[in-house]
């Protein structure tokens, strides 16, 4: 189990699957839940962790996987049920996973894809030290709409400098 200040990340349990499926399929959540895998030819499974809040409620999940052919570069994703938005659970979950990836798995870089209209997530990722690296225009088509995808990343050196920061501001 990995612990943050507001959440715990733990391995998925069988009982979690139906709850997470329900969270993932909420109308508000689906609007932003864009799953994009990198273009590596080999398929590797994402590792998924359940996000549990301070009241021991299962509120979402976070995933990560090492990119094929690129040692110690990880791709991440997160989904949190809409009733838990705005409580900084995403921020704490991302920071907790980053600590694990950089400190325990010796990551060189962590990256993610986010829909350009997901302003709340983009803001959260920036607070965690991610920067926008590129945009894939009209990358996916959802519900009759072309959506741009922003690729964001954080390298080890930037992460280490953020250890001295709170919310992206030096303390």
C-alpha cells in the first residue's frame, strides 16, 4: 500500500471491479476519460491501483505501465468518481504515484495523455510538476467530436526540484 496525505493506493481487489466500473462509466467521468495507449507494437498490461480516501471509501483508480523499448519511462492515468472531484484526491494520488515511480522504480520520466478540454486535470498535473510537451490535434473522435490530446511529462530532475515545493510553489 502507498500512502499520501489524503489517500491510500492499494492493489485492486475483486470486490473493487464493479464499483470502479460504475465510476468509470459515470456520464460526467466518461466526458474526460480518454484512454490512449502509446504506439508501441508490443502490448503490455497497465498496473492498476485502487484509490481509497480517508473514510476508507473506494473513490477511483490510477494506472501505470512502463513503456516498451524505453526503459524507466512510465505512462500513467487516473479516474476518480465525480462526487469526489474538487477535494484534491487526484493531486494526492498523482503525487503518491510519482513518489513510487521515481523513488522505488527509478523512473527517468513519467508521461500522460489528457483531453485538451479537461482543464481540471491539466491544472492538477501542472501542480504536480508536469509540463505540456505536445498536442495531437484531432487525435480521437468521441460522440461526434474531434478531440485534441495533450501529452504531458515530468522528468526526474524536475520531480526532484518539486520535492522542495508545495503546489508548484517553493516553500
